């Protein structure tokens, strides 16, 4: 009986060993499968991270780069404004300004881009003049900046602001008003992306609306700007001359004066 039981026991042991040996490859294959799944998960996380960088990171980086380039262009237009006045005021016959322009933008000059209407009431008469001021403008994805009537104005998606004021002054104590109007009478267009040279010169011919300088005594005036930057002009005139604004008509005024002096300057512009 003992021998038989030992034989049976040894058979059982051998059977268990066979089962254990057959189970070992199965365990190894499960471990390999789990490693493959781990690699797939890690690869998926890496690809998701790369996709997030392309979807979110690159547009943010591009927007930051565009904003930095646009600030540099704004600074260039402030230099352009200085050169514009030097030519207009006969301090230099010609000036060349180098503007660094961003890719995807455009630089242009348009004589019809800004129209200024001046209505003058004096000595019982009303005089109305509409003057095509023109501008030099750069447009980009961020916004646009222009030199218009001697001022530097900037247009963002939220609206326009005046970065540098024109030569339009109000002497509140004496009641004197001075307008220096700078007209641009040429047109050109150039793509952005590099350094552009803008040449400003004096055309030496007369296209003035007024007999420069035109002087008016004891009256009042109203102004109206037709421009892409009209809201910036309206805020400047309202603040400088303490004038009311009618949003339904677009007129600013009435601005009283004891003496009104209007001086016109004409410049030619070219790009090279």
C-alpha cells in the first residue's frame, strides 16, 4: 500500500510540475504584452504632447513674434514722422527713412486715405473745405500703423490710438488755434518682409486749399475726419480743444477762436 501511494504521489508531483512548466510560457507572454501596451501608452503621450505644442505653443510663439515686430515698426514710423516734418518745414530738401517691415504685411501710401473737412464760421460767413490728407500705412496680422496729417496713429483689433500728436495746437489763454496740415500726394505699394526705404521730398509746387498761412479772426470751427483712424482723431481733437462730438454726424465742434491760423505743407513720398 505504501509503494502504491508513493507511486501515486510521485505521479501527482510530476503532473503538477508539468502544469507549472506549461504555465511559465503563458506568464512570460503576458509580461511581454504588458510591456508592448506600456510602450504604446508612452508613445501616445509623446504624440499628444507634440500635437499640443503644434496646436497651442506655435500660435502663441508666432503671435508674440508678430507683436514684437509690430512694436519695432511703430518705432520706425515715429522716425518717419520726424523726417516728414523736417522736409515739410524746409529743414531738409529730402529725407530717407529705413523701415523694417514684417512678413505677411504691406506698406503703402494712399492720397485718398484720410479726408479732413474744416467748417469755419467768421464775420457772418461759413467757409467749408474738404482736404485729402493721404497717409503712409503699414498693415499686418497684428494691426496697422500710419503716418497721417503729421500724426502717428495705430489701429488694433480693439480700436485705434494716437501714438504721436500732429501739429495742431490750441492756445486756451489767448484763444489762438494753429493747424499745420501735412498732405501726402503720392501713392505706392510694397510687400513687407525686410528693410524698405521711404524717401520724402518737397515737390516744390502748390496744391494748397488755403493761401498759406490762412488767418481767420473771431469765429468758430468744426472738424470731421474720414479715416480708418477716425476714432483716434476724434479723441485727440476733443481732448486738445475741449470740443463736443456728435456721433450721429461725425462732426467735432464748435471750437471758438480769436485767431485761427492754418498752414498747409505738401510732401512727396516714394519707396525703394
